[in-house]
């Protein structure tokens, strides 16, 4: 809840940078906003490609649209997860436990998906589908890249709801600054003990809780327990909502750029190149506001203060420019607007 200054009986201005993020990542039962974002993106992609097929504006036959979308979805999910493990937390490859899902690489609660890995997975499955069905590869990648920004836009909003990929610390005077309780997972022991001493007894919040843990503290915040939130509020740092910045820079802005290009005659591959260029630029800019993953932060800033996301996006930008150069030089019939 946001506090307010007041003069006399009149409300003047909200106290900036004091909202404690209390959104629940679960919609109902075990359905989460993050999973819904992915499913919605794939459904939109299926509907759009099916519409193009029915109006004879794509080389994908109407009867193969579902297979195409399922193939791309598989590439995004497998590539995204494998990319996260390999690029950000390879220790999960040899981490095993006696609890489901047994293997760390499958434990989504220990990190999620990597967008760059998802892109590679999608490109590979596009190539396999094009080869098997004898379809033009760059046309398929154009279809995939056109709908991808909407998926990024929704998944980044879901990241915000989940309280993950949080931003860097900013001034409390920033009107849209957010205090994420998820930062407690990185607190030193002394600060965590200090918080526990200030909190109300856990059994007053939940009958089953015998002691405060970081997980049930987050659960209490997401339930809107004001007695907990008010104690936690002054101990949290105001941060940029970098997930929402990403939703705009990597999602909406990229989609609008591609939409403008799609409405004009263009060679196959133009959309793919434009997607890579615009996404890479947006991601590089957003990394200045997004906090690096804690377990690799020291390594990321060891040279030139460049984050791992910026390095990967730089490679993506180079690859996209090369695709653009190839498309420009190649003789091919432009696709209709």
C-alpha cells in the first residue's frame, strides 16, 4: 500500500518509491501467469499463421500450421531452458536430488528460461521443419520472429508479477520505483535475523507456521499481510521495474517495428534481420536497469562493465546484421505486403 503526504485535509502527493511488490504469481490452483504468457503467445501465433494460410499469404499449408507451431514451441521451451542452464547456471547439469523433478536442469524454481537460448531453439526447429516439409527457411523464421515480440512482452510482464529479474537500485523519488521482497533471498544472515526479530510471531499470520522462513515471508507479502509488509518496507531498496522496461523495449517496440515492415513488400529474411537488430538494441539498453543474476554478477562486471545479456545481445546484433546483408545481396522475389 502506498503512503501519502497530506497538508490539512487535502491530499498532496504519494510517497514515491515505497510500494512493496505483493503480486501473486499464481492465478488459481497451480496455474501461473508465467505459463499463461507462453501458452497465450503460442495460441496467438497459431491463429495468425492459420489466418495467413487460409488467405494464401504463407507457404505453410493450412493442414501443417498446428505442427509448425508445436515444433516452434518445443524449440523455444527446450532451447530456453537449456540456454539458461548452459549460459547462466551450468551447475544445474550435475545437480540431483531425491525430490521431483530430481534433476537440477529441470527444476524451474532454480532459474527459468534464457531468451537467447529460446531463439536458438526456435531457429533450429524452424530449420528442421523447413527441411522436412520442403518450405523456405527464411519465410518460416519471419513468421516466428514476427510473433515472438508479443511473447516477450507478455512473459516480461509475467516476470514482473513473479518478482524475478528485478531491477537495479534507484532513487526512492522515482515515481514508479518498486520494492521487491524477493531480494531477501540474497540478504546476509545478519540482516535476515534483524528482520525476523521485528516481525510478528509467524503463527499469528498462519496457524501452520512455526518459524519465519524466506519462502513463507514472501507468501505472507503476496497475501497482503500488512503487519509483515510494514516491517519489511523500510528494509527493502527501491528498484527499477526493469521487467516492464523489457516488456516495452524487447516486446512492444520490436513488434511495432516489425509491423511497419510487414505492411510493405519485402524479401524473405527481412523480418528476421529486423527482429534480431531491434531486440538486441532493446535488450542492451534494458541491461543498464536490470540487475545481473547474483551468482554471476562479479564475473559479468569483470571487464568493461558489460553484462552477460549485453554480450549475448551483441552477438545477436552481429548475426542479424549479417542476415540483413545476405538478404539484401540475395536475388529473391519480395513477399506481398
